[in-house]
């Protein structure tokens, strides 16, 4: 088809959001409070680690980086979802859609890399404790955090550039809650067989992280079971339990969404899975890292108490 015969798409329409007067507000209220909780909870964890010297170690450093990424990971999609629930124009510009895809997946890849680094950190701490301080130096931790961010944001760049060159001539209905690769590529007026390559790239990156994390924690559990002291064994299990839970939440939902290849799910289930890894998994992260960790709870309480004292002194 000649390029001049294309009526090029300049914006996309999210077709699966309810109208404001048809239940949109009922979805808006809980989603809004979930988003506020995610932002506040992750900011509390981030500042608790940065301000409390007792938490200045590699494990908490990686947790604070992960929490900081979660703030932006959810901000890329949830505010637009909230806007679509209460506005009549449920649209996003072509550039806006590309940017949403890029930042959402780049932050997701970066989070996966940080979770992988966290698993390696726990592996060294439990399986090689005498050399832990020598191996996991502050410089190496900083390099691992920075490297995860750089690689995460560079990995998706060629794919987004390629998508930006494709012709979109209609329809422009996105049957998903946010811009994602497959729903957008299905709207392109050209051969989209590259979707298969894109799926393979995602699968390789996801499976690589999952394999490293799984092997690390299997080795960790094996070592913990050999610890003679019941108290030490329980403390080691407790330390790793939060990491394993986050790992299962994050990669479980991502695998359902991106490791299915030609398998298709009903539209309602498809959106439920999207909500799981875009909203629900980030919602549980602050709960898991704060409620299951005494040091983190004490640091957060310290921040809250100091804020109360500051407000009292001002009044």
C-alpha cells in the first residue's frame, strides 16, 4: 500500500475503560488509594534506608533502589489509568504511547535486574559470609545498581525506535489498560512478524533472571537447612522470605503476561494479569518489606516520630 494512501494514526484510544457515569468512579477510588499507598510506602522505605545508618548495607541499599524504581514504574501507567476512568477522551498520543511503553518496560527490566542482584547478594551473605564484606563493597553495590539502570534503559531503546518507524493507519483501539507491545504492534499496517522476535527477547531476559534467582535461592535454602542453630536458621529464612515473595509476585505475573507466545487469554483475564503486575505487585512490595522486617519498621517509625516532633515544635 502506498504511503500516501495511509491515514496515519496520531493517537490511540483505550476502548476498555468504563464511562464515568457507568462505574468508572467505582474503579477510580480504590485505584487512586492504591497508587497513593504505593508512592507513600515506597518513599518511606527509600528515605528510611537513606536516613538510618543502621540500614546502610548492601541488602537495604538494593531494597531502597527497588522501592525508588517502583515509584516511577507505577507512575508511568496508573495516573493515565485514573485519567481514563473519569474522562470522556480516553486517548493517548502516538509519542505518549511510545514513551509509556519505553519507560514502563525499561523500569520493569531494571527492577528484574535489581531483584537478580539482590538474590546474588543474599547468596554471598549466606553461602560465603566470611568474604561478604570483601566481595559486596559499597563501590560494587553502586556499580551494580547503576549498571542495572543503564542496561535496563538501553535494552528497550532499539525496539521502541523500530516501533516508531512502523506505519499505523487504523484502527487505533488499544484493547489493554495501557500501551503495551503486542496490543500496539497488532495495530500496525505492516508485517508484524517481528512480534515473535520481540517475544523471544523478552523470554530470554526473563528466563535468565529467573534462572539466576532460582538457583541462588535454592542454594541459599540448602545452606540454611544445614545451620545447626534453630534461631539462626529462622533469622536467615526470615531475611530471605521477603525477597522470595517479591520475586514470585513480580516474575509470576510477568511470566503470565509475556511468556505465553501464541497462547491467548480471554480479554478479562488478560487485563486482570496486567493489573497484577502493573498495580497489585507494587502494592504489596511496601507491605512485605516493612511489616516483615523489624529494622525497617523501626527506621520508618523513627522518621514518623521525628516528623511529628517537628510539627509540634512548629506549632
